[in-house]
C-alpha cells in the first residue's frame, strides 16, 4: 500500500471512528434484510395513501406538478440516495452521511428531526385517517372508542418495530400487498364506473399550471416522494446493501410513480375538485366507484354502499387501514434505528442506543416512539376540539416540515462527501462526475428548503394572497397556526441540545476503528 493510500485510510478511520459502545451494540444486530425486504420497506415508505386525497384536491394541475417534481426532485433524490447508500452503507445511513459531511452535532439535528416526525405522523395523520376510514365504512368512533381504536393502531405499528425484522417485516409485507391489490382493484373499478355512469372529467384548461397551486402543492408532493434512504437506516442489517440499494431504488421509483399517478387521475375523473378533501379524498372515491357493485350516489355526491358493494367496500377499507399501518411501521423501523445509532455515537443519551440482545432492535427508542405517538394523538384531539380536518392539517404540516428540515442537512452531504471522501469506493456514482453531483445535490436541497419555508409560513411566496394558503380550519387564524408549528420546533431544538449534552460521556469514550475498515486493511 502506498503512503498516500495509507494516509487516506487513516483519515477515513479518524472521521468514521465509532465509540466502543457503538461497536459493542452493533454486534447485536441481525442480518435479516434481503433485496425483497428492502424493496417492501421502500414501497411502504414511499407510497403513503393518506396524502393521495390532499394531492388530488389541487385538481388536474396536481398531475402536471407530480410529473414536474418527479423529474426535478424524485430523480435527483434517487441518484443521491443510491450513491450515499452504496458508498457509506453503515447502520443509521443518513446520520452517518451528515456526520461525516458536517460534524456530529449536524448529524444529531438532522437525525432527531428525521426520527421524531415518524411517531408524530403515526399518532397524527395516519391515526386520524384510520379512525375516519373505520367510521365511514363500519361505524363512527366517538368518545372512548375513538381513543381505543387509535391506541390499538399506534401500538400495533410500534410492536412491529420491537421484534426482530424477521418477525416485524410481515406487517410491511402485508401492507405492500394491500397497496398493490387495493390500487389495482380501485383502478379497474373506476373503468367499470366510468363505462356505466360516465365520469366527472376535466377540460384541457384544467391542466394549465399556476404558481399558486405549485406553491401550495409542493410540500405534499415532496412528502409523497420521501423514503429512498429508509432501508439505509438498517445498512448493517442488509445482506448486500451495495448491490440491493440501487436496484431497489430503481424498482421503488417506478412503482411509486405508477401507484401515485393512477389513483390521483382516477379520483379526479370521479369527483369534482370541490368534493375532494385532504382527509377523505381517496376513501370517498372508493365509496363512490364501489356503488357499481351495489349502492347509489345521492345528488349531493354522498355515496351509500349496499350488498356486494358494501362487502367489497369493507374489504377495501381494511386494506386501506392496513396500508396506513404498514407505512407507519416501516418509517418507525428506519427512523428508530437511525436515532439509536446517533445515541451510540454520543449525540443522544446512551440508554437510547441500546440494542436488544434478543431481537436485535433498539428497544428503548421503539417504546419511546410509541409513547410519543400516543401523546401526539391525545394532545391533537384535545387541541383540535374534535375538528378532524384541523387536526389533520396541524399534524401533517408539522410532520412534513420536521422531515424537510432534516433533509436540508442530509441532502448537501452528497456534495461534501464527494470532495472530502472521494477516495471511498462507490459501487454506484451519480453520472456527470462532480458537476453531476452538484446538480443533484443542489436540486434536492432546493426542494427541501422550498418545502420547509412554505410549510412553516404558508403563502410567504405569494404575499398578495397569503391568507388563502392557511390550512383547513385555520381561516383568519395565522398566529394560532404559526404557534402550532414553531413552538414544537423550538422544543425539538431544545431537546436536541439537552440530548447532545447528555451524550457527552459516550463521545468521550474510547474510539475504535469500524469493522469494515479493519477488514479492508
């Protein structure tokens, strides 16, 4: 080995050095994630049925902006994650990438925001959508029953993260199949409905893109396209991450575009835009089209299912709830692992980095996530005073903004690491050499920053009509909405700082060479 090669190796070891605590805990990990498992996790993360209605509510323009974001964000994002996921395949991928690029504290900030958004999402929009769906197809849940159902939803998703991936993966696996079957059958039924009853449709002028819809729709579309990096959170539990990550990103990307575009187009064909809400757009469309099997649609657009239509509608509702549940569990599995790795590295309290000897999972973080989901659900219901749409808007906005803030730190890492760790072998590299890396990194970061700004202050980029961008339930209540976003974010930053101080003893522990570098040497 030349002196230059040895110097490069020593530089890499110094930056990637692990605490002795991290090395001891990682030995408990179980290598259970194969190529199909990684694809399932990715699809459950990328294809979130809870926001299809929100996107559809923007009308035919949603299709134009879906394609636009697909080209200028989704593709660069996929390339970014393929390079980083194969070049730096360690456990807790996004934390490792950000830490190597910008330091441990930057990694701590990015990882906390990335992690905290998941239990908030499970206890927020996913939970309320599941409760609403059950009420529409079976029986309304009021009083204590609403909380009982919500708690069951939250803790089933949480328990799937506690067990080893070999056991817990069956929930995402069932959810992935539920997505495919539900969306395929829904699309087929739309054609039957259209042949029998005609469709609402829209003229060519409805596709004309406008700045106002672009600004409003970008955050939700951005949220829909998140998830390529999720399997890399469990990099050291994957059987062959350097081969599987790029292939799964390609397959997951194609599958995601199809599974979003088809139902959105179908919804827009069936329902007038005025009848589509962020909370119920997709499930309302299911009820409407399933009337071809039994039922009717009233003049005001209300659908009632009977006979076979009711039976199939109930099955579809169960599949929809299962898909929501699997989305939550998949994100929890990934986010919890990343946060545990940051704790093992001294960016959070040591207790949160412990791995279960029996299951190979971060048990303490898993349970903490379930508690946060529960608290989120209870507080949001109480604060919203029973207003489901308002509850949905608050938690969805906060969930997306916390994630986009993390991406503002994670995405630029691809540029920095190409310069500072260019000597690290990358089985997949972004085409175009360093220019290609700059284009990909800047585009991905730009969209994350734009979504963050628009989420935290809706309408800021359209000052003449700023008030109209406030979410449902907040008309004329700008201050109340901003407080619902900025106060939680301020609390998160305080918690991150406290956690970082508490992690100092771990950081001061003995640093050791990562196993992969020792083997390579």
